[in-house]
């Protein structure tokens, strides 16, 4: 992948500035139709999901009180994992987007909601709603691309440390909520210099994150195990498992949103003076969907409709499915590619990209069973050699 | 000067224990609160936000109904004549309105009642009168309002009401049978439109009140001199008036010119029609800044230009980083022209980056 501006075949070259503005108007119309039709059924939907989630969590935690019995452990762990996924995805993420603010219910509102996640809602709203959704897939502006720890684009210079990126990505997936918290804090950048470390704003944010983590950990790894008495250890293990399952799941879903092959990235300079139509277009090109059943959509918090979500981040998630055919139609009419595939395909595609970019440009594509030994030798030389060796070898490859 | 050290009360250790239990419960439920789970079981329990369950909707006239509500345990009771603010979801959106309490406080079932007249185009009043079903949970505020009888009841009373203005007065009449020398002058379009018509006529037949019904469709409106002619001992009577603003102003003027203004108590129902236009005066209540904004500039931009430090984010209406409570006024969504209004006491959250003033606005910031 390469930023869209440097591609030999620009997928939007056929669109005039006027086309893009008309496209924007069409999307505005879709948004307005949904806004106008929001009502009691939508309100009932989110209240029902919240109700089911809370009861499922209560039931699962109750089962885990006797988790020394394997069936109770199993049922409780599965239930808690599902409850945690629902809480983060269909409920927390979407409420914090302001999707349900129109109900004017202070209990279900982006300004009052807090979620079961290491990152406090306030900080996450800034880094996610403001940065990621405004600057979607703009290299250097949207940290969701690789979370600042990965090589996400051919244009980023390769370095041997990227060889470990599949491992980083897997570890990030297991402990995703902490990864998100670190990334919301811009930990890498803020720890880098003494001045930044001493910045009172950063210190206050960091304190809030630590406080939140402490509360979350106390709940899952101390209070509930203690309440389980003789089932202390099995409950601890169950809660840990549920958190890891939730983390792996949400990481996979989110990786599918912007990382599969074919999703475009953009240059920083390209968004200067961007119109609303151009913003819409960037969202269309920068997102990918997951196809699947209704249950699948709910479990992904309807991020399976990532394209629709990025076009209309504040429309209630239960409406994305109905918007999708209309959006697809716009893609077709304007000659754009609507990326959608089942979960396993999108996950595989995203992982393929992670692995491909962990290696020098072109290495994976050039490698065949025949030339494998030579390729490995080249990789070892590039890894152990200095900058100069790398430059020479990569130039030779190109 | 002497001071006394407050004695430790027996209640203190109990409170401390309750607090400790609550703290522990919070450790279990974080990031939610224990109340979030308890609300699933009993939304009306003590300690919960004040709510009520609608038990019945009883039609009074073709466009008015009495809504019987079982209030939560935190309900502190009311004085007849007072109103409550009720928050009800209409088409999924929480709307708050104030209605007078009309119930008899000696009801044995512990319920309270409000009486609502559906006004043309009224979102909430029509919903309450025509579409609400028993079992609905509503949000409540404690009773409020100064339109009440004094502790020392007047020997002679006069009530001047029009339309739904009868509702607080009915609350008084039902709860004060000891009030015996009462004249009630009530205006309504026709005899069928008189809310509580049958009950009022029965009270009149029993000799409890003297009832003067003015049916304005046929007989026109009563002005102050006409009322004075109808009630010759008007100057001896403490008077409570409730009805349209125009009527109240005329009455106040008349009572004042007669030197009787200390004996007149009035209640204005909030005018529901808000004048909206292009632009308006925007005041930031906590910050103290007031500015004139036009109808095309986002409030966020106008405020920043005026030097107000505003929360902001994407500036295109997607991130909700800029929302602030609109306490009173009207704003227009610049993306689609939609008008959002807030009545005093509301706190409708608006996205300042895509909202322009559509009238005077009070913003809590």
C-alpha cells in the first residue's frame, strides 16, 4: 500500500471536484433521512441492549461465584466475555460517539458514559472521535494506523525492529485495552523528553488512566475473586480470560476496519482545505466492512459496517444495516470499490499486511520456495548490516 | 459568644456503615454505579433518581386527561396548587414539561395526578393525553411553585381561571373542603370543554362553591369590569387567578388600580411558543460573556471570536467534543436547518460547532 496521491493508478482520478460535491450531498441526504426517522423503536433498541448486557454480566458473575465447578466456570467465562464485548462495542463505543445523545437521556449520553476499559471515556473520545474520525487514514495524523508502533505503509522506511511487528501486534491484541490507553495518552511521544514528561496536562491524564486501571483491575482481579471465596483462583482466571477474549475480539474487529489490503491511506498535505465531499470520499476509501449475520454485526458493535460508521459516526449503530445498500449503491455509481468480506478473510488480509510490512518492501512477494534460501540470506544481511547495506539491498530489489 | 459542640448523634455510625457498604458495592460495579443495576430491578425505590410510573390516564374532556402517577419512594409530597416537572420520552426523545397537581392528597394508594390539556401542536401534551399507556416510567422533579393557599385559609376566596388554568385551583378545592365561601369564575370555549365540569357543578349544587361558567364560544371573554360586576364582594375576597398571560395582565392592572393588588395571586403557565429567527444574543451564564451572533456563524466560532475559551474538537459535527448545555433559547443546526429549543431549567446539549443562534440563547459555560 502507498498513500493514494503516490499511486500510479489513482482510484479517484475519474471523479471531478463537482462529482465529489454531489456525492457529498447524496450522503447528506441519507444522513438526514435517518435523522428524521429516529424514534421510539431506536430508543427501545439501545435500552434493550443495555438491559441484556447488564443482566448477562450479573448472571455470569453470579455463576463465577462458584467457578471451582468447571461448568460454572465455563458458562460464566463465556457469558462474561460476551457481556464485556457488548459493553465495549455496541454500547460503550457507540454511546461515546454521541449516537444516542438525541434521546436527551442523561443516563445514556456521550458526556456522562463511562466504560469497562482501561482508557477513561474523556481521553478516548478525544483521540478516537476527534483525531481518528476526523483524520481517518492520514499518515502522521491518524494514530489508529498502527498505533504508532507499527509500520503500516510501504512509504515508511523499513528497519529491522519491524521484524517483530507481528509479535507486537499479537501482544497488542491480547492487552488491547492497555494499548489503547497508552495510545490515547500518546505515551511514546510524551515519555520521550523530560519536558514532555513534566507537562502537567500529561501527568494529570496519566494519573486518570492509572486510577481507572486500578479500579478496573481491583474489580476483576481482587474484589470478585474475593467474593468467590474458595473459587478465588478460578474466578481470577475467568475474569482474565474474559478480558483477553474481549481484547482479541475488539482488536480483530478494529483491525478489519482500516487495515485490510485495498484500503487507502492519505498524505497529510492532501487534507488541507478539504471539503465536506472530499472528507466523505476519504472515509469511503479508508474503511472496510465485515459481512455476516445480525449477531455478528451486534457483537462488532456494528463496526462491521465500518464504511457506514465512518461516513456517519453519530448515527445510531442499529441503522447502519439499513443504510448499507444505499451507500453501496453510491460506491457503484461513482466507480469506487466497496470493501466487504467475511471476518476470517478480513482478519487474514489485515494480518497478511502486518507481516508483509514487517519485512522489507517486496520481500514477501518476491520470495518463492525456489529462491527462499537466497532471500533469507538477503534478509539476514539487511537485518544485521547497517543503514548503507539496507539501502543498497533494497535499491537492488527495486 | 458561646458555641456548643454538636453532640455525636446515633445516626452517624449507621451512615458511615452505609457509606462503606456503598463504597464496596462501587468496587464491584465500577465503572457503573450500583444504582445502574438496582434501576433494572426497581426504578421507583428509595435512593433512586425521582421517577414515577403512570398508573392510569383518565379522559376529562375531548382534549384533556388526568394522568395518575405512582411516584418513587423519594417523593416528598406537595402543597395543593403546586406543579411538578415531568420528563417523558416522546418518539424516543426525553422532554420535560411542568403540569399542575390536581390529586387529593388523602388518596390511599399514594398516587399523585396531573391534569393535562392537549394544546394544538403540543408534542408532550398530546402524547400524555392521547398516547401514553399505563406502565410508562417517567422522570419527576419534586413539587414546586408559589401558587398555593396561605397556612391561614382566607374566609372568602375568589378563583378566576380559564382553560387548563382550572388545574391548580382544582388541586386546592379538592384538598381544602374547609374552604366554604368560594366563588369560581371559569372560562372555557363550551360547556363540554370545562375540565372537571361534572365535579365542579356537583360542588356548586352542594353549595360548596358558587360557580360561574363563561362559555366563550358563545358568550365571549370576560373582562375585569365584567368580573367585578359578577362578584360584587370582590374586594373582600383573596383572589387566585390562573390562565392565559393576556387575561392575567388585565386582571393585575384592574386589581392594582383598585388598590387590591396585595390580594391577587397569579400563576402563569409558561408560554410554549418560542420566537425563533436568524441569529440572536448568546449569553454564557458562567463566563459572563454576552455576544450577538448571526444565523450563519456557529456559536463556537462566534464565542471564540469574542474571546470565550470554548471546548472544541473536529469542528464538523462528528466528535461531540464541543457540546454545551443550552439552558434556554433556540439554535439551528447549520447542516440541516433543524431547530432545537430549550425552556428555562432544561439543559439540552448542543454541538456548538454546527449550531447557530436562532433566537436568544443562554448557554451554561
